[in-house]
C-alpha cells in the first residue's frame, strides 16, 4: 500500500468533526509520506496550504471517490492521486479542452501532460470537463467527496457560482460531502466586487451552498489570517499581491509580512 494511503488510513478524525460548525484542531503529520514525485517548490507550499490537515478535516479516505474541481496545475492532485490510486477514484473536473479562453486551454493541456508524465502516480486519474451547460457525465456522479480549492471567486466572476454549486450537488451521492477552501472577504462587502480581487464573504458562499441543497456541517479555522487586509484596504492587485505571488512593484516587504490570504475552510453535506 502506498505510504500516503497508510497515513490517511491511520489519521484519527475527532468524533466532533461532523458536528455543526466543529473546529479542526488536530495537526495531522506527514513525515512518512513519499514526496518524490513533487517538486521542491510545491513541497515548500505545504507549510502554508496545510494539505494533509485539510484533507483530514474534510474526512477524505483512500477508498473514496473524489472529484477535484478545476485542479489548475494539479498541486492538490499530486497529493490526492497517490492517496486514492489503490482503493478509491479521483476525477479531475478541469477546464474544457475546447474552451475559447487561451488561458484555460493551456491550463488543461499542461495538466494533461503532467498526468501523462507519471503513470505510476497519475495513471488512474480520470480527466473530465467541468461543463455547467451539458449533461452530467456518469463518471462524474455518485461521488463521496467534491473538493474545491481557492477557485470559487473565478466562478463568481464568470456568473457561474450558483450553477457550479448545483453541479457539485448533482455529482455527489446522497449524504456526500463538499469541501471548500476559499480566500475569505470580510462580511458586509459585495461579493461581485470582492471576487475580482480573489475573495468571497463566507456568508455568501454558505447562502449559495444552502440554495443548492447543502448543509454546513463543519468549519475549520486553521487557514485564517487576520493580518490580511487586502479587501479593507482596496488593494488593486487583490489576493495576488500577497505571498506566494507578491505580484506588486511596491511594498513587497509589507505584503510579505501579512503572509498568505485569510481563507475559509468549510465542509458541507448534501441533503
């Protein structure tokens, strides 16, 4: 059995995890995980993205069928693929290869090349289009978990957020779980405006999820960063001004000191 599968099988999730608004305080370790397929740069991101703690909080198990929404370059896929390869399933719901957006087509192409480049790790990853207009592919249905990492603002910007949550619901089996990590805007701000800077208010995400047939069952606070004042300060570059991007020509030290974005970590259940 793969080392990561062994680790996740032995991770203890507190009984309160699925109680309403439970707080995740466990610190899952991953010192025995085989990282040989991951770049040093991606491994360095673990300190800030806390993937093993996040997946333990969501309750992902090696035997689950998991759908990862818009996996981008596959940062989380690197972790999920070996975990699920033996006993589970991983569906990567990516941008369509025929998208009119050059960025999206390039992202999909790069992801496919990455998956094809290491069959030992990614050989069982199934790539499907995340298409909100067409019928749901049967492969992308009856999942135990749907996971979305820091991408809801893009769906909001495209006017697709409500439709996306409806699709998440359709992808899940009865009682299935939806795990969300998203840059969090302070309450009281307009989500249409904050999404352009990469953020959404938590109440907005919860409201959209509830309208799509989900119940919030747990909330983690280990991605919170109250030093993040990007929205309050109306920083033009948005979340990309903060690490790891630091996409700014001024005040780099200021934004580096802020650290990474304030993020919500929410677990929903399909009703």
